[in-house]
C-alpha cells in the first residue's frame, strides 16, 4: 500500500534509507567493520575477469560497480547490456566470472545472456530482488538485495540496494584477493552504515526539488552531466526522467561534451550536473563553465564545499550532504529520482505506470 504517499514511486524513494540499512545487515558483520555473510557465497580468488550484464537501471548499477571492482579489488571488469551481449558471442574462459543484476530476475535478455554463459564462464552469479525468479534459479549463487517489493515501474530502491550489494561484493573481492587492507575495509564499511542518515538528508531537499520541477517540466530536452562514479548517475538521472516525465534527456560524461553534445546547449536546455567534491570536481566544474559560457542554465547538485566553490553563475544549486566520494552514488541517486518524480508530477503524467513500459520485461 502507498500509505501517506501519492504514488508508489514516492513511497519507494522514501523507503531507501531503511531498506538499504536492512540490506547492509545481511552483508556486513556485527562489528560494522567488515563484509561477511551473504557475500561469502562468492569466491573471487580464482577469477581473472568479471563480466557484468544487465538492462536499464540495473545496467547502470553495473556501470557504477565497474569503478568499485577496479579500484577496490583491482579486478579486470567488463560490463554490457544484455541485449547486445547475448548476440555478440563474446569469447569466455573458465577464469571468468559472469555476474547478472536484475530486480525482477525475469528480464528476458538478461536471462538469455546468463544461459549463454553457462558452461563457458567459470561461475555464474546473480544479484536479484526476486529470489524465486528464473535468473536466481539458473545461477551458481544468487545474492538477494532485500529491497522488498518494488511496484513503481521506475526502479528506485532496487537500484540503491543493488549498489549496496555490489559494493559489498567489491569489498569482499578486494580483501580475499589481497587488494584491500583490513583497515581500509573497516573504514569503508563503517561509512556504508552512515548512508541511511545521509540519504535522509538528501531526501530533506525534496521541497526545493519540487519547486525546481516547475522549471524543468517546461523543457523539451534536459542534459545530465557527471564524471567518474557520477557518469552512470547522469545516465540514471536521464533514464528516470525520460521514462516517467516523457522529457527527452541524455546523460553524458562531461569530458565528452566538446565532442558533440555541447552543440545542443542554449538557454532552453537545462543542464543538471552531479558534482560531489571528489578528485574530478575541478574538471567537472570547468566543463560546467563551458556550458554556462554558451548560455546554458545549470542546476548544480553538489555538497556544501562544492557549492561554495562553484555556485557562481549557476541557475540553481541543490546541496547534498558531504559523503565519502566512493559512496556518493547512493546519495546522488536520491536527487536523480526526485527530480524525475517531481517533474513528472508537475506534468501530470502517470508516474507509477508510464506509457509503453512494463515493470518486468519478459519479452525481448
Ligand atoms: O528487473 P530488471 O532489473 O532486470 O529490469 C531491468 C530494466 O528493465 C529496469 O531497470 C528498467 O530500466 C527500469 N524501468 C528503470 O527505471
């Protein structure tokens, strides 16, 4: 039931701090200083290459996780969307691990990609919400995300729980492969436990987002920009907006701007920049200034320090809590979702049942 919420999507966005904390309990030890429990079902030690495959939002979770597995576990990682992977006949080896991410566990392309890997990759792992699903059953190990039932077609809480499980797996891989020290693991895991509080702080910006939606709802096209971990978040923000508000949106790695998309910029195309104050902040800000120099109107989503440095010349600033940059995707998922939600509500579209879309895509 929706309870006090107007839509399931709103309820599910608001549930995230709670379900993420519940998911974390299954992946972290009681001391909150190491990953143990469900992640122990996966052995990364004999794996040379991790291949992650999914569709839509679940694919963007893989795209975020690629950075984590590379940086935290030093692993070679490939990612692909299932509809491409399944028909490409990619060569696989016994030393590969194939990992599939799916909320429903029934997505036709993802299941077909999994079946392709059977007997070719050394092991097949899935990260799913529905543990009774086809994808879970066909895997050597299926790891639950514990998000609870997700009703809204736009995936929200499943995404943040997928991220939580994938980060836990990257940490587990890092330790067991000798790439992550116990001290670094303890720091990272204890910070993961701060996420529910930080996500609540992000949710507290909702009234400001609802006002901003008046501006965004009038746009025909919207651009989302980010770098590093915020690049897949830009893609996710654009997908959420497209699917429920029907506004054309694109996510771009901001370094790609001058290779084409900057030609789109004028005062009618709002540009939303996800910019926590991380190692790539300066570079992102200089891309943002190039946009503003061409008349682009920017909504800067950053933290207090970032706002202090870069707010000049922007149209609007949304201040997120300060977070360890490695964990920023879980916090910035909130504005990505709420921007789409309030823009759709302002436009009066059917938020929970957008036209042409199904919750579970069981045909290709
Ligand atoms: O059930 P799955 O996670 O396999 O679904 C994958 C996509 O269909 C899904 O994430 C879709 O992109 C969502 N509607 C995005 O909000």
